[in-house]
C-alpha cells in the first residue's frame, strides 16, 4: 500500500500548471529578459511550491498550451527564448530557427535536374 501511495503522490506533484508557467514567463519577458534558463525556471517553480521542473515538463506544457506557443520563440534543454516581435513566426527570415535552410540552392537544384540529360 505504501508503494502505491508514493507513486500516486509523485504523479500528482508532476502535474503541469501551464497558466502558472505562462505567468512566470510573461513577467520575465515584460522585465526585458530575452531568454530564461531552465534552471532559473525550476527555481521559480520550487520557490512557489510547484515541485521540481525540467525540460520534459515544460515541453508537455508547451505542446498543450497555445498561450505558451505564442510567447516562446524557441527552447531546448538549457533555455527558453522569448519572441521579440510578431515576425518571429514568419518562416524565411534570418534568425528564425524554423526557417528553411538553403532554400534558393534547393530550388536551383530542383530546377536543373541533370539526371535527364
């Protein structure tokens, strides 16, 4: 019985409160912070009694909450980068991690297919 209670308590403490995460990130962005480390976000969460926080928990919250997707430009194991303008979502602009690489080179290669010659 004790083992079951431990597993149950662990699952409850790992619940993702995306509204709280959003509020923390929004406050940091409003304060002029361009990127926030996962370690610092973990510290914010622990100070508020929200338990340990890591990349997997943030990813789950990000995937489930469109508000977080509107606020965050990019994130990885170490940091979360905030969007700085509406243009961060536009593909093809320099600095956008989702932009296609070497688009012109790919188009030229496709236009001149030397296999048929």
